[in-house]
C-alpha cells in the first residue's frame, strides 16, 4: 500500500550508462521532489501526524490533565493511530470527502483525534463549544449539515431535546468520563471507547488541495444566527509553523491552555504549534483560574495563552506569597486589560506578549515583549496590511477611532461563511476583511482595541448575542419585556462588558430575581447569563421602538435599589 509522503519510485529502464552519468542530477531532483512532497503533505493534519509518528513515535507531545483524574498522555504514535481509528469510524458511518461531523466536548483527547480524522478522508469537522444548548446548538448542527455527532455522556441533556431539529444526524457517538454522570441514556448511542479499542487500521488519504476545508468554526452570532467559517487545511500549518514563531516558542517550551479546543485561540496558539513543531503542550479539560499556577509548576509550563477576561479573573484571585514562583517565561495574551498589565507582569514574574487576529483571518498584529506602549495590541506583521478607516474607507488620523480592516499584502481578502455567500461578500467588501472591531492608532503606529462595531457585547472573549439572552429570559412567565445591554466590565478588560438585563414584569407579579437567574442559567451558556437584573416600569424606547441604551445605563447607575446581582443568587 502506497501512502502519501512515500518517496517516489526510482526511474527504471533506459541505458545503464546514461543513468550513471546523470545519477547526481537525478538524485538531487529526486530529493527535491521528495522534500516538496513531504512539506506539502505536512499541510494536512493527518499526514503530519504520520510523519511525526515515523520520526518521533514516542515523543509525549500532548498531556491532558483533569485535576483529580490521572494524566492522559498522547505520543505522536497515539495521535496518528487514533486519528486513523476515528477516520475509519467516519467511513463506516457513511461519511466521504466534503461531509461534515460535529465534535461537542470539552478538552479531551478525542477532540484531537477528531480534528485530524477528517483531514484523512477529506471530511470536515465542526467543533462546537460544549456549553452551547437549545436553538443555538440546533442551528450549528443543522446549518453545518453534520451527519454525525461525537459528544460526552454528560452533555446528552443538551443533545436529546434538539434531536427533532437536526434530521441530518444519522449517528451519535458518546464517551463516558469519570465523575461526569450521564444526563441521558448513553447505552442508546454508539461508544467512542469501541473506536479507540479497535485494532489499528491505516486509512488511505484522500487527495485534497491545501485550500480544502478542514473545519467549520461558528462565530458567536452577535447580529443573528452564528455563521460558520470554513477554515482551510493550510491554516493549521500557518499557525503551527509560521505565526507561532512570532509568539517566541521554541522546542524547549512546554505550552498550556485551558481554553476550549472549539475556539481558534486554543487551536492556533497551543495545539498547532505543539504538533507542527514538536513542542510539548498541556491541556486542562476546563480552564480553572484557581489552579493555573499550580498546573504551571507541576508540568513546567513556560508559556500559556489567555484572553482578556481570563486575565482579569486570574488577577482577581487572592494574592499568595508564591505568586511569582512559577516557571512561566511569557504569556501570549489577546486583550490584556491595561489597568492590570504591568502589575500582572510584576506579581507573577512573567512577560506579556500581546497579539490580535480574528477567526475569519482579519490580519495579525503583535506587541513584542518590552516594546511599544502598555495597552496596545501591537503592529501588523510584514505579511499583512492593516488599516483603521472611517465609514468612507478613508484612513483615520492618529488617535481617531475607526474600523480595523486587513488582508494579506497584495491579495484581496477572502472569507467563506458556510452556505452564506452574501455574508461572505459583505465581510470582504472592497477586497478587505471587515473585522467589525473599532480601534485607533497612535502617532507611532501602535494599534489599540476599543470596542465592537455597534457596541456589541463581548464577555471573556466571546461575543454575546443579546437577542438570544432576551428570548430566554422573556420565556419566564412573569416577564413582559426585556432588553439586554452592556456596561464596562468590572474586570477592566478592554472591549469587554458585563451584561445587564432590563426587565419589565407583567402586572400582578412580584420581583423574583432568584427565579429569573435560574431561568437564565438553565437556558443559556454560562457566559451569556447576565451579571445583573434591572427591574423597570418600562423600557425607554425611540420612536421606532428601539430600546435607548443610554437611558437604560442611566437607570442602572441611578436606581441601585432596582438592581440585583447574579452572584447573590447562586
């Protein structure tokens, strides 16, 4: 059986003398062809893992930790063989090139196998945040036309209520995890453990181009239903080989993340550099700010990635005498709050390397350690053109806010929203990626993030869909009207908001914040649950019936007796 990446067969036939005379040229050409083919194969995640398994089979590249559970270590051989086991399972389930399958789980090893399995047969993985539920989850699964779902038994309570809304799904595979009780009858579904215990069988690679999609990652859906972004196969090596060098990783590092592998940050900043550059990495099932520094000490972590809201949470932990006693050299940050930046570095004895990009490929900027002003996300690297422009696409003067637009130098921007050509066209109007981020540039060319277009709500790195929050709270029997708005985050993270739900009750109902918060927690992802409830007699509106946010904020500030905090009702 011939596999992609094997050396080409030697030329046969013809006079032996001619071969001997041309042997040096032939050998050079042969080696060049093999080198090019090997590099091309490394674009594809599945082939890359086989190459690594052939050269460093027992290298313990990934470690999964889950506090009280034993560590789960994956070598390159493990990753290679298990990805082929899952590729075989996909084929057996009827998937072929171009078909899609959803992976809904926390950071377990199976997520790594599922990311790579599709690249072997040309199928496309749809990683979905395990906190997603209800109509939002149904939309992602149905919109992506996923034929198979892979999930864990504790998440069945999110899957089973929407089964009638996802008719394309023919198979559901479930994995049961320690101390994670099933929330449905796991015996009704196929077991992922059976896949992992099956004998290894190499699956032939399907011929694909580097532009062939490897995954569909959904946006937060701030202006409607979440949109699926088709990520091409070449994006993994771009992050793994190229962009990771701007984060100053080297082979002696041990990387860490607790951010979800369904998010571009964990994939790009940790997973891709680990497998493409053979750098050890540690993954927590979930992020926990209280255990972060103990994890870094236990595993010798030298660098980890975080978002602005996460940074504030880490900083707000009680101070300890050994805060600075850790092996971390630098933190790769996206959105470090300016107010805590310098003290964060000093307190934890780390350096901050700030950077900026978007899921849709909206440029890449970074602020190298020790360079530039605190609060800036840096300057674009040489590969990208970035500008801050006004509503007429004119460059903004220094310190004047405008929208960030970006593209690879000399190449029109291209974004492919799955099954949404109009949104794709709008996103790249004029050949530039319209990021939707409002920023400004100082006199020396340093960029600063300010907020999202339209004052969109961002919380812990996620963009919140206000109308979905309003819908869930509005289903409470006492609620007549609800309007969700944002106030500056208590964390101080730039561009982040704390959520407030302004609520008007039907006549005859008493205020019951405990019941309303319970409704929100049952129907929403944790990150979308409002931090505050503001009870109102009426919602101030414009003549066109749009809520007037500035008046809502005034009422929040001036009528504290009407404000109730989520933390008080847990």
